[in-house]
C-alpha cells in the first residue's frame, strides 16, 4: 500500500513544475501584450490607450492618430516582436550546440554577413530603401552561416563546436573589415543609408517588410522547437548525446538551419541587434532550469520583451528624437549580463 502511495505521489512535483512553467508562459504572454500596447501608444506623439484600442478594432483612416498607429507603430511593434523572439531562440540553440554560455547569433558571422551584403547593395547597387536591400541582407546572413557550417565540419561527428566558434569568429572579423573598407571609401550619403540599418533602428518599418521574415522565422521556430529534446542530449556533450541515441550530424544540421533562418531574418529586418540573443537564454535558464523544451519558448518571450522594451525606451529617453533599439540593447545588455554573472551562478548548459 505504501509503495502505491509513493508511486502516486512521485509525479506531483513534476506536475507542479509543469503547471508553474505553463502559468509562467501565460503570464509572459500577457506582459508582452501590455508592452506591445505601450509600444503602440508611446512615441514622439503620445496616443491614449483608449484611442489605441479603438484604432486596432475599427480604424478611421481620416483620423491622423489612427493612421500613425496603423501605418507606423503597428508594423514597427510587430517587427520588434518577431526579431526579438527569433534572436532569443537562435541564441538558446547556439548555446546548446556549442556548449558555450557566451554564444549568440553573431557568433556564426550572420550579422557580419548581412552587414557586408547591405553595404554592397547601398554602395555599389545604389539601393536606398530597406525593402530593396532586405533580400541582400537575408542572402548575406544565410551565406555566412553556410560558410561557417562548412568550415566547422569534423569527420567524426559532422560538426565540431570549437571549430564552429573559431570559424564564426574568424569570418566575422574578415567580413567586418571588408564592410569597414567599403564604408570608409563610399560617399557620405551611402553611410547615411547604411547606418540606419546598422544601428538597429526599427523606425520606418512597414508591412511590406513583414511577410518574408515572418515565414523564415516561423520555419526556424518550428525546426528549433522540434529538436528541443535532442538539444537536451547534445548539451550534455557529444559522447553522452551519442550514447542516448541522438543523431549528432542531423541535430547539428537542423540546429544550424534554425539559427540561420531565425538570426538571418531578424538581422535582415531589424539590423545587427546585440546582446538580446545572449542574455535572454540565461534568464530563461534561471527561470525554468536546463530543459531546452522550456528554455526555447521562454527565451522567445524574454527576448521579444527585451527588444520591444529597448525600442520603447529609445523613444522616451531622447524625445522627440529617438535612439535606435540596437544602441539601447548594447548600452543595457552589457551591464545586465555582468550583473547576472555576478549575482547568479549560470547553470550548466
């Protein structure tokens, strides 16, 4: 009888953890929704929340506040949410496959590849709008990721974490140097067009920019969430992962594909955003532990909130002017990460 009672009581802690994590996700979604409403209401011209809610449900095209909200702030908010959740999940996947707590999407040279492609388009092809060089940024990010993956291959497992990190760092330095050469030898107007994207500014975004990145991010999320269990085994090391029956080569391939889709799309549409993909997975790990099946969705929510909050903060600090969201994340990301390292012991990946 006592064994039966113990057997029934054993799953209770697990159920409590599951319930707590589920409620945490719901609470995070609610907070993210509130933050999105603030993003729609706050700017160089404040819009009351009542008007914001009315514009979302029944827009009046003759009302200038409704036009500002629907044509400017709504696509900007959606891009911040999409780019944030993509960077958060990409960072978590990177930290799992490399077993490196400092890994982030930029480690694969994706940011540098996108930046070089954009400056080539602006300087050599005379492209002037984000809608024109979005495809170039996407192509440059994906090509850089493929090159790093090929350079990081090892015969015994398909890919080696150390080789991958070194290849990404080396390629980033080379591509960044080429970008600097083009910027320094281009007319001033070329730099003006490039710096808007390179600073991580979300202003000027429209609905026309959303479909392609949204599809890429949806595909990347599906791949990343689908290999959550394999990432748990892979984070234990290659030998243990292989002993647990994980196909290392396939898992590495799918993980790199997810990172290229997620980080490539986020970088193309929002610019090279730093620290979001680094900090969010650590915060998620502190909240839910080492299980990547939970780290991935929590990282998505936290990173989306961080980027959206940085965008809102950039509108407030220098009102009526704006500070790009990418600059705010750099200013706040470093001190926040140092605080995390000093106050909390980072869990094993």
